[in-house]
C-alpha cells in the first residue's frame, strides 16, 4: 500500500478526505484503519471517506464498520463509483452518507468458494450456519441504517441486485445524491494498493 504524498497536513479540529478504492481484505482493512486511527490521534474533527469497492471479506468489512463507527471524528461516506457486497456495510458506517449521481450499490448473499474442498454433512452444516450468521449480521446493519425491511433485504441478498443512487435515497442508504466537492486547501489522503498479478 502506498499513501499518495500530500503537502497539506491534517490538523486538530480540521477536515480530511480519504480515498479508498480497493477490495475489502486484510491488507486494505489494516491500512485504512491505520490512517483513520492516525487522524483520530491528531484530533481531526471530520473525515470524508470516498469509497468505491467491489466488496470482499465479511470479517474485515464488519471490522471496518465497527471501528469506523467508534472513532471520535464525524465520518461522512461518499459512494464515488460502485459500493458492492460487504462494501455496503462499510459505507453505512458514515453518520452522513452521499452518493454521486451515477454510482451504484450491489447487494448479494454471502457465499463460499469451495473449489477442491471435500464436503461432508458436518462440514456442510457448519458452513451453512456460518453463511447464515454472516448474512444475518450484514442484514441487521442494513436494517439499522436504512428504511429497508427484513423482507426487502432478504430479496436483495437472494436475487443479487444492483441499485442506483435514486434507489439509495429512497430507502435511506444515502441521505442525498451529491457530488464530492473538496475545498481548496483541504488535505486529501489517497490509499493506493498494488493489484494482484501486477
């Protein structure tokens, strides 16, 4: 992970924009949390998280959600591209949430990559219980922060649906469709991750 250099330094009581465009995995989660912890330690008052992610690991996404909500600054999340899968949980950590006009949100159920895995009744039951537990806690986060019902959320998971910004406003996923406007002189931190196979 590389942090794009910026001559502007965060200051206590100030505002910072953080750009995150990556899968949600162990490395990206640790990197983002390190940045956010540093901003909290400095005493930054407001952080805007510019988010675009294809999703990733449920455990790491839940970790991000819980820690981001616990940090002492006021967090605003912006969908600046696609927010997919567990990325929706991360996005919902924002107290204020916005989406650029041409952005999307994709929802699907929790899955398992089982290539080369021997499956017996015991392991299948354990795997199913884990999938259901993950899906239940993701659904609980969505229901807590939006106006979507349990039935609607189950439908989104079952049918793997992609929704636009207008849908997101209608059901409270975002508070408003709004382009990102970064005031001149405001620090911007861009996290850049090396892609696999590059």
